[in-house]
């Protein structure tokens, strides 16, 4: 299959633009990883984004850190660990569920380092991006390290799929209204005030969330903006106030 025929395949699926964009991005990443020409796919992805395909029909409700941690501590060690890692790395649930001990380069009570490229899905991505690694420090790091010792070596952190977690939360009074996607959205929202206060550079959020390739230095990428949603914290984080105060 060539990149041109892959574009025709995407168009022939007849699915919604959001689904076509997902197919196009996955195919483009696979072609690029194998060293094949993927320019037509990148052009198609740009066109789909321009047509609004990157705008989701609905957004998951952002999850607060306190609620996530409280819930996680009531779960079995593997799910407890996966929930904390998902929060600390602002990751999708599926990305974290794919992890095993082989992807943890370092585990101490002060620092945990994850190599995303070593996951099955990570193999389709560029290994030379700064977003390949996540260094976990600060709150919850000791807890993650202690839970890690209880995990079976080389086994996935959890067998709980995204849909299974969504179903589980749908039956939980405490987690009613949240989905697996709420974790990443909540983490991004949690970080925005730190950009406003000057404690974090916007591009570091893109790096952690693995959206780095879409943004430029000192700005937030389109994907991170989508996760953040529109509110006062986001508006301040974009720092246009630094310009308008001089007008």
C-alpha cells in the first residue's frame, strides 16, 4: 500500500471526519516509522483538521486529582498503580495499560522514568522525540515506586481496557460522569495555572502529553488546547495579556 492508496482507503471508509483523522494519523505514523513516504497522508490530516475533524463531538469531564487519588487507593495494586501513572504522566489510559516493568527505566522513591517508545504502540512513533520519556517526580512518586514492587515483571500494568474502565466508572457512584479520558483532561487542566504563574513553560506540557510535534517553542499545541477546553485558566496560560498590557 502506498500513501496515495492509503488516502483513498481512508476516504472510502465513509466514517465521520473524526474517525478519518484518527485513521490518517495512525497510517502516517506507521508509514513514517517504516521509512516510507507519508506526505499525502500528512496533507490529508491537515485538510481534515482544517475541516473541523479535530474538534470532538463531546469532551470528557476533567477529573480532579484528589478524587482520582482517593479512588485509586481503594483499588487493587495494579489498577492503583496504573491510575497514578496515568495522572502523573497526563496520559491516555490505553498508553499506561500497555506499560510493563520493561518500560520503567528507573524506579526509586524520588524518581520514576518511563520510556514510551518501548511500549507496543510506541513503536510506531519517532524514537528521537523528547516526548519519548516521562520523568515522574514529586507527589505520589514514592507511592508509585512502592506499588511497582508488587507488579509481576514484564506483565502489563493492568488488563483493564479503556472501555472496561469506562463501564466500571459508569457503575460507580463516586466516579459517575467520568470516563478514562477524564484522567488526561484533568491533568492538563491541573497544569494550566502553573503556566499562568510562570512556574511552567507551555511547551513542557506539550512534551509530557506527547503533543510536542504540533506546537512551537513557548506555545501550546492544538491537541493540548483541545484537552484543556476554553476557560479563564487557559486564556491566561496563552499569555496574550503580556502583550495587551502594553496597548
